[in-house]
C-alpha cells in the first residue's frame, strides 16, 4: 500500500478543517503491471500536454503554479483529471481513504494517530477477508509512505502489532486485534521518484477537495473528481459511505 496525505494534523489555528489519507494497494504480482501503466500514462501526458516524464506530479502545487513554464492552469487540471481517470481503469488496484473532520474535536484528540490507525486497520481487515483484487486472503502487506513523521508512525505500528484495542461495533467495550498481516515498518519513499506515491497524492488531494474545495476547484466543477475513482475504491472500508470513505 502506497500512502499520501492532504491537509494538516493541527487542531488549533489550522488552515484546514480536514486531514485526509489515501492508500493505493497493489498485489506484488501486479506491481510491474501497475508501473508499466503509470509509465505509459506519463508518456501520453508528455506527448499530449508537454509534461516531462520525470517531472513530479504534486496536485496542490499544480493548482497553484505551473510545473513547466507556460503551462496553462486548465492544462494542469486536465492532467490531474486524466490521472484520476487512468487510475479508475486499473482494475487490479484498490484505494482506501480516511478523513478526519477536526471540527469539534477535543484538544487531546490525536489526528495523526487516529487517521493512521484507521487506515492500517482497514488494510489489515481487507487483506484478512480477501477483499482486495485477486482475493489474496493469506497474504501479508507492506506500507510505503511519503514525508510522514517516520519515527512516530513506526512506533505506532509496532505497538498495534502487539496491542490494538478496536471498539466493538455493537455495544461498548473493545477487542484486542493486533496487526498480523502488516509486516515490516512503514517505508519512507521520495515522492519525486515514485509514481505510486504521486498517484496517492493526486487521490488524496481530490479527496480533500471533495470535503472542502478551494475556490478554483469549486469554480470549475472539480469538487467531485474523487468520485471518478469509484470503480477502484475499497467500498468495504466503510459501509456508511457510498464511496467507502472512513470518516472520523
């Protein structure tokens, strides 16, 4: 699972109400297939829009400034929209999303920990129930992240592997469900060199824009671009959302 975030984890004086995480999961047997699809897509973006294959795609930056001198804003948005549409056609990936609404949360609420715990738990559960494409129920999973507080995340995952209290769905109390299928520590990746992390970045950006669109996204009707990912969304991650978004 390759993960990126959008928004910040601050509760006071934060510029954003929401903090979003998106994880793109691919089975190792299809890793090269996914890489080939993303390389082919980037070559098309080069030929059609003049975006160099090795130029990093960072969605929020593309909305604010051109990655290539003279590239109009509508072209940058077209690249991001076409990126979303390309991912939606790749039927062997699965996208899991978590959103924290920070409004009304107490000062003691740990946005970072709660969001990541929810994402890791959904990753664990979906593997365990064999609900990722290919139904690889006996498999284990590894996680790759971009620009995250590595030590804090490592400590959290190691703790969840030993003791992981999960609230009961019906009634009070908790169950201890330690992570059994997530192996190794989360691995940091430089997004500039990873098409996979860049893909997660684009998804996370439009998830955030769905919750709280900026003026430009609202103006051009891009608020619901995240919905275009429906064919590859992990709808089982949350039964209370028609897009499977885990809302905290």
